C-alpha cells in the first residue's frame, strides 16, 4: 500500500534536497510538501519533481491548525518529517518572535494534530495507524558552544545561546514530551552545519561565493576562528532516511561529519576553488576580498558532533568528503549564477552579505 508522508518546509535548503532523494528511493511513498514559502522557500528548488505523480505541494503555514488538520485527513498522513523552521541565526537576533511562532508553536501544532489523528488515547494508536512516526529535524546548536576540545553527544545538556537555537531546543522538548506523555512514535535528529546545492543566499557558503563573484568584500565575522562541523546535505538526508526507518522510538540521533573547519578556512578554500574554476579578471586571488566584520552577538565558538550512535546503531556513514563536496557545491552555485546572469536578473539578486 502506498503511504503518504507529510514533509514540512520541503521548499527550503535541506527539504528540497531530501524530497527528490526520498521519492526516487521509495516507490511506496507519496510525499505531501507543506511549506508556507517564506523568503527561504523556493519552488525552483523542486522543479525536478513538480510533476512527479507521487509528489504534491501545498502552500500553507504549519501554525494553521485548521489547515494542518485538513491535510492529515484529506491525504491520510501516515508519517511526518518536519523540516519547516526559521533557520537563520542572524534573523533570530533581529526578529526573534517569528522563530518562536514557527519553530515552537508550529512544531506543537503539527505534533498535536498528528497525535489526535493517529492515536485514540495515550499509548494507544488507532487501528491502521500503529507505528506512524513523527520525525523532528533539529540542530546541534541546541547544545550551545564547545571549547577547544570535546564533542556533542546525545547526552550533552542543552544550552542554547541564540533565539534560533532556543526555539529549536524548545521544539525538541515538546517532541520529547509527546513521546513520554502520549507514547507518540517520535525521533529527533540533531545535525551539524549542512552545505551543498540549494542553500539560501543569506548563509555563509553562498554568501562567500556570491560576494567573490560580485567582487564585493567577503564578510567574515570576528576573527574568523569560529568552528563549525560541516556535513554535505545529502549525507544528512541519508541519515534522516535511516533514522526515520530504523531509529528507536523516542530516541535522539546526532548527525555530523567530523569535518571541523573555521570560517576563515571555509572562505579560503572556496576562494581557491573559484580561483581555479572562474579566475578573476585581474589574475589575483579572491582571497584578497576577505574582510573581517563585527562579530555576531553571542556567536558560539565551536560546534562538533559525536555521531557514534547513528554510526554504530544504524550503520550511517558520510559518503562525501569536504574536499569533493565543496567543489560540487561551488560548481552548482556557479551554474546557478550564470543562469541568472543570462536571464539578466543578477542585479536584482544582490546578496545580503551580512
Ligand atoms: N541548514 C543547516 O545547516 C541545518 C543544520 C541542522 C539542522 N537544520 C534544521 O533543518 C531544518 C531545515 O533547514 P533548512 O536549512 O533547510 O532551512 P531553510 O530556512 O532553508 O528552509 C526552511 C523552509 O521552511 C519553510 N517554512 C518556514 N516557516 C514555515 C511555516 N511557518 N510553515 C510552513 N513552512 C515554513 C520555509 O518556507 C522554507 O522553505 C530546520 O528545521 C533547521 O533547523 C538545518
């Protein structure tokens, strides 16, 4: 029997990498993508599946309970993979309210509708809905900041530092409580920084590439020594797939590639790749454009994931290494930017470098 899975936020960066991957791998699923298309959602990212017979898009907000109830009933939703979120830390500093609304209230709405639709009472699923799973996509940022050593495990105490990470941590707690209180079949994955095609211009890697190609200053916060643990987006998608299908109910799995890089290393690496793929007219390196700017308030120093649980229990392993992944990524953005230039819209898509 073909089951319908609700994917939220599928027009964003990770969701739009996940949906084509999942559709191709699992002929037994229909995918319903519910996304309100904020500035971060882009249906261009899903062109390749828009006419797929097992894919459907609905424009709508996860905070709209009536709509979410309608979607569950109308399409008989048998599983949820919940990506939808406000996801940019800088925006959460400028405007925290919408983060609380979408990430906390939206997650509550979604999981509460799922519980009512699938369960008749605590710890008792309705006939035909036994085992229906709610998978919440979260971040390593809920654990706060590390010093020079150590890694985040699933047992690291939560210590979120930005309104973004605090809203994600709150959502994680709500999901946890639905497992403990109602016996809903939940799983949570906390992943490190993703990179790859289809990421919004505002994020670090697209910002570096666009700034370089526009001959603008490449803005790097503070001293550039903040460390992130980078994972190629399709490796994250494979981890989600494994946890959704094989993870234990109520469990949390960290996903990360053991690929720690400082922001300045990332900028230098991208400049080196661009120097080869699209040399500057003046023959000099794009590195010259790197400019340090005032640090982000409350900027976490280091994130690093210990992914041994998902590796040992579910057999996950990153397939992409950073050296090849970053070249693929830069090539994808180059192609996109050239296409935009040909469509003569490059001037209207000036990047918000900060
Ligand atoms: N990008 C990363 O490096 C990273 C790392 C770990 C975890 N995550 C988590 O993964 C998920 C996806 O991240 P992303 O980078 O793809 O984000 P994104 O910002 O690129 O996409 C978010 C999507 O959610 C949609 N959306 C926002 N508010 C909504 C609402 N109220 N109702 C319906 N749709 C809404 C947007 O339109 C957009 O399509 C998020 O939950 C994020 O916290 C991201």
